[in-house]
């Protein structure tokens, strides 16, 4: 009986996923899928959001309005 229990614990341990999928994805995976200019623009916008909003004021106000409605 102990051998059977150890066997099934081993089977479950092998078949069980190692990381839970929380639906968040990997943080760096999105930029690896984008072309280099788009990834560079996103890095600049995240690094300096004020400069990105100064350059694209209409887009920032639209995005903030959408976030406010949620």
C-alpha cells in the first residue's frame, strides 16, 4: 500500500505543472514579439511617461478618459 501511494505521488508530481498560470504572462514577452522600433518606443514611453504625454497630448487624454470610465 505504501508503494502504491509513493507511485501515485510520483505520477502526480511529474504531471503537475511547475508554475501556476495566473494569466499574467511573462513581463518581457511582449517586447520580444514587437518590431524593434515599436519596442524602443514603448521602452521610452515607460521610462519617461511625462515626455510621451507631452509629445502626444491627445492620446494621453483619451487613455486617461478610458481609465477613468472603468
